C-alpha cells in the first residue's frame, strides 16, 4: 500500500474514531495511537498549549520532553509561526531540542481551535533522515483540521 493510500484509509478511520467525542485528551490519545500504528513512525504525539507553553500530551513512543517554550525547537517554532514545519535533518534545525538522539527527522503540525488559535501541535519523529514530505504534510494537516472542534 502506498503512503497516500495508507493516509486515505487512516483519515477515514480517525474520522470515524473521533466522531462525537469531545474530550480533548481522549481524542489526542486515539489519534496519536492510530497514526503511530498505521504509519510506523518512531514517536507520535501532541503537545498542548497550557499557560503559555507547550506541555506534553498523549503520545506513542519513548519518553519525551515535557515542556517546550514558545518559539523554541521545532514544536515551539511551528506554534509561533502557526504553520507546519518539515525538518529532513533535525541536526540542521537551529535550536532543535534533542529529546532523544535517535530522532533524525521531524514534522510538526499546528492544531487550531475553531477560533483560529493554536491549541496544540502534532509532533512526529522518525529515526530516518528525510522521512516526511508533502504527502505527510497534506494528510497530517487534514487530520489536525478534524480536531479544530475541540
């Protein structure tokens, strides 16, 4: 199955999975698990905006940083810039926060509230360089748009 086909199926599954659910933690937990299992990424999870910083939310994978400041690292930068950031090689990203030396590439997608504020970011890491591309960006942004009702 191609990456595109996996994402199309995953998007349908997530839509059905979260339909009618309004608990933010429950939705983030199941969405991170669904993405992680379907796509085989190394680390998949959410950081929530809480009191002016990103705080670790539901995730799949090894332990992670618990607090990230506004504009710091890839996650904080995606929050500040309010846009998806694809990093082919984390060693080349200025200010990268190394929660693990095994992370080699990363994509971070903001999650917006219905009012347009960033309320969380979806952070996905890979052990391989240049894992993420426009296909990942397109489908992960679509999945995050499904969460704007939270």
